């Protein structure tokens, strides 16, 4: 049995390659802390999903994602798709460009501090979001922030918040509002909007606190809907959104819901946890929250 062993899934290209430079430090720290472990490197997008499922099937019960939000998302999907999520303990070594989910727990990218957290083995059950057959644990965005994420993925010479801010400026050049019907637990919205941020966690886009009051274990999705706005207004909202001070602005509407249904006449720009999904039905989908589905080591 490998229930006492640890399985580390490392994306060496995360953080524009900075994770790969830390592997030897990780090995040294794990040995110093007397971990019983195995390390596998991802070789391609989506590879971490398969590595996670394989590890679960081999009997590993402590699985650690080493990389950014995208790597973490793949490991989460692997755990959820394994059908044994209640038996698995998920650890995080946040080494990506944004690390938005890790911010919910102030997890450190310092290898020794992160390994200490794993060794202490404090656990917390967290909620998981689901869209079609895909899972996310931090945030899902539709509209402007999704366009920013798409552009951000193509910028290779910056990282973290500077990369995201440059992507924001580029997205403003071709600013478009989104038209869709949004059905939540308590209301239906049909007005054009700038963006819809669905938060299980509190930040997205390398630190934008779009849903600053979200909690990953409260059984609810926090919704930040920003209504129609021009370029100048978007630029004035950005500093407030970074600090989570935008909630009382007139264009901003905040909701909480357990599920949200989206219907549109054409495919919408969408992203979650650093990933850009291809939906089976991009014109009609439901996003739901599955309460306390994952055991997080934090």
C-alpha cells in the first residue's frame, strides 16, 4: 500500500520555467524531511490528469500539485475523475505565475515552508465547481476577464500581475460586451455585461480580488457581474478590483448561488483556473458547486 507515500506532479514549465529550476531543491527538502515520495514531470497539457489517475489507481493517497493554477486544476480533475476523491489528500506547492487559489490559504512558494505545511498535514474539506464534465476549485470567468486570460496565455515575456495587466490593455482595444441569459438561484439576468466572474476562491488573474468575500468551503459560489462599461470606465474600475474595493461601484452586482445556468446565441469567451476549456455545448451550460468534495492539506 502507498497510502503513506507522497506523489508529486511537477510542471517544470510553470511560472515561465521557474519551477523546473526548483526541482533539485524540492528533492533535497523532501529528503531532509524524510518523506517517502515519488516525483513525475508533466510532458504535455492535460498530462497531469492522467498522472493523477494513475497514481490513485496505484494506491497513492497523498498527491501534490507543483506548478501554477493550471497544473493544480489538472490534478483536481484527475482526483475527481478517479471516483475516489474522498480518499485523496491534495497538497499544493504554488510555483506558477498567478497562484490565485493558493492565495486563499496564503500558501508559500518557498519550498521548505511548503514542505513543512505538507508535513504538518492539517486538512480542510473544500468545495469544487463543475461545468459539464470539468472541475475547477478557484474561479470561472466569462466575458472580458476570459478574453484577458486568452491574451495573457500568449504573452511569453512577462509573468504574474504585469503580464495580466498588459493583457487587460490589449483586451480593451477590442472591447465587447457579452449577451447571454443568466439564471441563478434567486434571479434571472438578461442585460449585456462586461464580465461574469464566478468565484469559489477570492482572487483571479494573478491577484484581482473580483470575489473578495468568497470562501472555498461555504457551499456557495460568489458571483461578480460587471454590467456594460466603456474603456475609460473599465480602466477606472481596475485599481479597485485589484484590491477588492469595487463591490459598491454602480456597475457591479454581487450574488451568491449554488448553481448558475448560462444560455447564449453564440459561444462565449470562458476560462477557469488558468485553463481554456472546449465545451460540448458552448451555447448552454450549467455551473454547479459540489460542497466539501476535496481534502486539502493547508
